[in-house]
């Protein structure tokens, strides 16, 4: 339930943030070159949206197991040792995320107490940075879920959703469905082609 709730939140925030950035940027260009009048808060709004997308995107990348990993030693281990190491990595990373969330919250609190506002929109400045601790907390939760998933499953999970397995089809740039179709063809035969039907010996009748 926690994972599903966070997933919906991330999807809405990321989609809305990217769409608003696109609309804002396009609107500013149109206003500048068509009406000779730029949107005065365009740059400020984009800065806010970049912070939003970046730090909420941390949790999304953790959910999909897309963060960069140094796995030279990890890949050489047995499944049991890889699971133990993954639990350790996810646990330590979760702790670091929560520590960063704490310090970033203190920073946002100080900015809020100063009462600073943004130059164009005159909004409280802390609203720009409030997504930093939120993003760290979401990411920390994702790594905690990774730990619980590995403790309760036989497979090794790099995130709550993703099993630790290299997809050779993706690495080679081949779609998994195409690979499955190719594997279904008997040795020495060729699949049907647009030029004609196969004769069972790898040649297409024309």
C-alpha cells in the first residue's frame, strides 16, 4: 500500500512538473517572438520545477532500480552473498537518505524563518526547496522497501519492483518479444518473411 501510494504521487508530480515546464518554456518563447513580451516569472517557475522533478525523480529512479551501481565485485558473488550485500547497500543508502532529509529540512526551516520571497512571484522562497527533503524521504522509503523485499523473497531485488537480472535482450538492443519469437523457430529454419514463405531450410520461396 505504501509503495502504490508513493507511485501515484510520483507519477502525478513528475508528469505535472515536466508538462508545466514544457508549457511555460513554449509560452515564453511565443510571447517573446510573437508578442514581444516575455513571461516575467518564466525562469523562476522553471527553476522551481527543476528542483521538483529532480528530487521527486530520485525516488522514481530508486523504484525502477535505475541509479548507477558499481557492481564489479557484486556480480562475482553467489546469490546468497549478493542478497546479503544488497540488503546492506539498501539499508545504508536508506539511512543516508534520511540523514540528508533531516539536514535539508533544517535548511528549509531556516529559509522559512528568514521570510525570504522569490523576486518575481513574491512567493516564500522555502517553497522552492521544500521538495528536497520530500525527495530524500521518498527515496529512503524506497530503499527500506528494497530491504524488506529481499528479506521476504528468494530472489535478489535491486528495488522493490526490480529483480537483479541482466536482460540480455535489452543489452543487445533486441526486444524481448522478438527474442522469444526467434527462440521458437526450430534450428535450421527461418521465420516467415515479407518476401515469401520459408521452405524449412532457411530459404524463402519466391
